[in-house]
C-alpha cells in the first residue's frame, strides 16, 4: 500500500502557498511511489508539519524553521522508497 503525505499548515499565517508548492514538488518527484499528498489546514496557530501516514517527518516548531525542498525530498524518499535516486538532490552541498 502506498503512503499518503499530509502537509498540515496554518492558514492564518498564510502558509497555504508554501504547502501547495511543497505538495507539487513531492507529487512530481514521487508520483509512482505515493498515494497522494493532502493539504490540511491546521486549527493550531503557527503549525506546519509534514507526515507520512501518521508519522511526523518534519515539524516547523521542533526544527525552528521550514524544510528546504531538497531536505524534504530526502526525508520522504528515505521512508517511502529508499532505493530511489533523487539525482542532483542527492548531492551534498559543500
């Protein structure tokens, strides 16, 4: 069974466009590997978290920042299809 990714965002903070952009990137990269991406408006102010099924893989408040898209793709890949190459997103920036 393929995983569902949920991006929970604070609509009062105007983070819907950020969530939609990340959803688009994840759907483009993992179209064959995931069931889908759900955008979920949060009832908690300042919330921005990303889950694979029910497991939180990134939480803005815990990390003190938003994820970079490269980082997010690596986090998702490591759970849903560890063997998948992300091409240039796999390279470390030095």
